[in-house]
C-alpha cells in the first residue's frame, strides 16, 4: 500500500452496536470452544476460522478500506456486497485483499476502493475470509461519511450449512464466491456456515449442538469427510433423527459428494445411496419437508472439468454451478419466489 493512502479515513471498529454481525460471534468464532472440543481436535482447530462471517451496515461513503489483524489467511481477503432491497438480493461492490503476500500474518490493510458515486445511504454486507483467523477489524470510510444500521435479512433465523472444506469455501477466490455465500446473495438469506475442512464427520456432539440452534433450514453436505461409506452410514441417519427431533418442520436438504462425476468407485456409489436412503427413510415416515440432491449433477454441464482446482474442491465456476443447483431447492422449500433472474435462468444439464 502506498504510504499515506488511507490517512484521511475515519476508522470504525466492527464491535460498535451499529454493526450487525452474522455467522460468528464477536470473537469471530462459529461455535463455542467447549462444543468444538467435544467434537474433535480438528473442529477445535477450525472453529475460529470465520467462514461465512459478515457484518451489515449502511454508509454514504464514496470509498472504503479495511484493516484487521489476521493470521493464516492464505491470500483470501474480504469482499463487500451492496444490498439491493428492491430485488431482495446482494450485488458485488468491492474486494479487499492485500496483494503483497499470499499468506498474511499480522496487520492487514487494504487499499481504498470506490464503492459509490453519490451521497445516498447504501446498505452493505462485508464478508470475512473463510480461512485463517481474525483478531480485530475496522472499516475505513470518508472522513465526512456516516454509518448507520444495516438492513435485515428476509428471515433473521439462519439456514445452517454443515459440511466439508467445500462448504467452508476452500479454493473460492473470494469469500463471496463460496457456494453458500452465493445462495445467500441471491435470496437475501441469513446463514451459518459450519463447514470444517477435513473434519465434518457427523459426530454426535456436533449433531446435538446443531439441533439446539434456532434455524429456518438445514443443509447436510458432509459426505466428503466421512472416512468410508461405513462411517457415513453410521452417522448420516442418526444426524437426521437428532436434528429432526428438535426441528420437526424445517426444510432438511441432503447432498452427496460432487466429485462423484469423476470417481465412480464402489465406495463412492455406496455413499450416494446412503444419503438417498436417509431421505427415503424420512419420506417413508411421513416427512414431506426433505430433499435429496445427487452430487453427480452439481458440476455437470459445459466445461465441467474446469469446475475444480484439484478434481475435488470447486473453484469459482464450480461454486457457481453448485449454487445454481442447491439454491433453488433451498428457496423453494422456504417458499421464496425465484422470479427476477439470477438462479432462475436456464441451466446447463
């Protein structure tokens, strides 16, 4: 950053009551430490990654910058979306990333970015990095600008997404490029991202914790992290029963792993059937608010081989494809109209 570039900025701490924080607590933790410790050492390591964390506010500032104390962010910065209240969705406004290094430890300060050419108060959502740790955050606005409370989501109760590194956002170029975030942008949905890279194993302690959350929907996407089909079979149906006992009426969406299009091993095909069988069990017992999404369909279409970074983790194109398939199911089950563009457009099959 050029010396003095942000000297004229007014810096505002994210802890001020004017900012509404979503997806994490004010320590940037996605769940309590005592819960993480009950689940596993891996979740304990990742519970403070602020994946899906964000703040909402309004400002009439023409420019903005971000500074924070970060560790192990691996080049993933922050991004800002303008909330379109008329369309009930979010539109990308700016990205904040320190370009000088790939892994950022310590003080992070972005260049200032132009976000508006007028003086009107505009509602925004600022997304946190999906990996690494945050230890402080300030936004820098024009010295004469104001900050006010942001606008609410269409439902302040979140949709909870539980899953692997794919759910957490691995290899998306920006926080807003994670498929979970894309779904939120399109439908103005509050959400909680409980993706834990390599460590979503369907543990009983995690199922019990999630059952206690106040949510409006649940997306079960942890097939990838079960060590085997046998382990998945031992946890998948019990998780459904645990969460369903506490939330008998919310939408419950089950997804099988997306890379099965290139890996049709016996174990992988059995995993798909296990996820499907849980859904069939639910329907056979009178549950009409469940859905199954076949992971083989998530990345299909033109250039499907370009949808991942490594054959497993979706890049931005892959995340978009996943949002295109999962988002409408979530919206339909929540009773949200899908007119007005976005994921309502024609899809490649």
